[in-house]
């Protein structure tokens, strides 16, 4: 089942087209990452899905419900975390969550155990009676996630959830999002922290000037761009014959002999990582280490985009 189904979405602010024909489909349980510079159209797309922008053209559905014609039903199925927290003076964490539990029409008898659960999940149980305004930015972001989890939504819309966080808070946020992913939550997340997004997401969409310039898994995008993956290999009894045999494998761009290993530069669209391992085994290599380098999303982002905005 598609949780998000967007076809040919256009959003205009006067004469400015902020989103230009974006289409994307997100099935249940997927974590989809939006990457793009400021002004690329990420937030506008998320606001349409959150039913906050109604002046758009195109087909947009969430869990099969039309965003334009059935916004209330959509709101019951989503949890939206914007890139700002808002102002909640003189409220404690407990009062804040009880307020939103009531807004979500959660029965009074169920609110306390649900609040206990979401605070435990977001590691905020010790802040139950703390004033919201006294929380750090990282804790406020986690509290925002606790808020949108109260009604167990089908879709989480997270607009720059790690924006402005210090390194420790970013790590805590990433681990929380990984836990939500393992719970099977469907998540649409925008971010400028490309490396962390590539580790977290099952698919990524790169957006520029309101258009989707690339979409797919990190590996798919690398294959599309023809970028090289470096694979580090240690073998017992290195030989010139093995190096020569590796250089003849389709897709192997180069084999660099380093002090204690080989660094193999590989075009994955011609030979996969798994097949390269198979070539080593077939050559009789006794493999001590086989380690592909993590994909560098910054490289893909810079190659696909030119820094344009809508």
C-alpha cells in the first residue's frame, strides 16, 4: 500500500513556482529522504502533505485519502514536525503532551500510559515535570516527535528535524529515527545533513529548483551518475597475478596496491560488490578483509545540482 502518492505536484507563490511537477510514491514502512538546498521546494511539498497548503495543482494522496478534498481524514493519519518548535509558555512537558492528546481526541483514560510510552521512546521520561521553555533545542525536537507519536500516525513528516542541533543532539535524533524505522514507521524527512540521511533512508530524492533531479536508493543514484565505489581488500599471499586478474574484471577502474591492502575502484553498474567478492574467491584469494567504503552523498548532491533555487 502506498502511504504517499504524489503526481505532478505544482506549488506557486504568486508568479514564483516553488514546486515544479514533483512526483513520488512512498510505500508503507519506507524512510524517504528529501535532499536539496534552501528554496528547492522541500518544505512546500511537505506542507502540502500536511494539509497546510491548499493552493496547488496535481494529485496528492496520503493513505489513499485526497489531501485537497479530505484534509481532516489525512490529519488523523499524519504526524508533522516543522523546522520550528513554536511557543508554549508556562507549560510543563506533561501538560504539553496532555494538551495534544486531548487535541487528538485520545480518550482521557488512555492518555497517561500513552504519554509514558512516548516519553520513554524519546528518552524524556526524566523531564516529565520540566517547563517546556527550559528544554534544550535537542530535547524540544524530541518532544515534538513524542507529540506526533501520541495518536500512532501512519506517516511522519519531518522537516529538517536536526536543524540547529549540536553534534550530540544530532546523534540522539538519528538514533531515535532509526528506532522509529525499526518499528515500521513510514517517514518522509528533509535534511541538509546528507551523510546521516543516506545512512537512515531506504530511498532518497534530490530536489533542486522545485524539480526532482534524482530519486532512488543511494546505490541507484551512484549507478545513475557513474560514480566509483572504493573497496578495500586484504588477502593472504598477495600476488601480481591476482592484481592483474582483478584489473581485468569488468567495471574495475583501477587497483591500487597499498601497504597492507588493495584499494579497488569499481563501477557498480558493471560489476556489483557481491560479484567482485565472487571474482576474488574464484581467483583463489584467501580474503582477510573485504570493506566497501560508505557512499558519499555530498559527491552525488554536488554533481546533480548546481545550487539553483526555484
